[in-house]
C-alpha cells in the first residue's frame, strides 16, 4: 500500500481506512478474499463522507457486474455507489459481495446493498463524484487481498 499499515492489520483480517490525499477521497481495504476487499472498499468510501450511525435501511438493491478484471469489478461497484447517491439519494449501510467468477469473456460478481436515505446521514466529508483509475489496485497475496482506490470529490 503506501508503506504505513493500520494497527491490527494481520493476514486473514478484514478492514479499511482512509488515506490522506489532496482534494480527493482515497481508501485502502484488505480481506482474505477479493470479494471481501471490494466490500471493505465500499464501507471505507461511505465512511469517508458520511456518518450513517443514525440511518436506517430503506431498501435493498441487488446488482450483477461483469468486467475484464478484478480491478474493473471494484470500479464498477464503487461507480454504482456514486450513481445511487446521485440518482436515488441512497447510500449503502452495508454490502454483501458474492464470489468473483468467470462470466463469458470476463469476470462477474453479485452485490447486495442495504441502502439508507442519504438525507438521514450526517456529512463528514465531500461526496464522491467519480472513481479515478489513477493508481488503482486490487491484488491478492500470501496475506490476503488488498486494494487502493481514489475517488474524485
């Protein structure tokens, strides 16, 4: 990642954190699986701009994604989060990510979001507008999977 490791990060653990970044929202996440890492990235993004502790689930949204690579799947899921905020005024309170599998010419996964009304969350940062492809990473290794992604705000 960036040379700094969050306290408590160990092989096989789940987690995420925001990384200081000029004028953008940058997050890193880790998990034993690629799917878990994508889910942690969603949680990190939401925590980067909203306190949802007082929000309640108002809807569930199931989505299926296909892409050429695992990194493209990460981008697709995060773009869905941005899209739902912009068009429906909803933000994820929780997310479940199904296994990555081969899907025709690419990779696919299923995602179930538990959504809250964005107006019930307390703003704590700038709302993301787009996912940046610059310095995007989603990698597996002996200690599990890690990802790093920047969102334009």
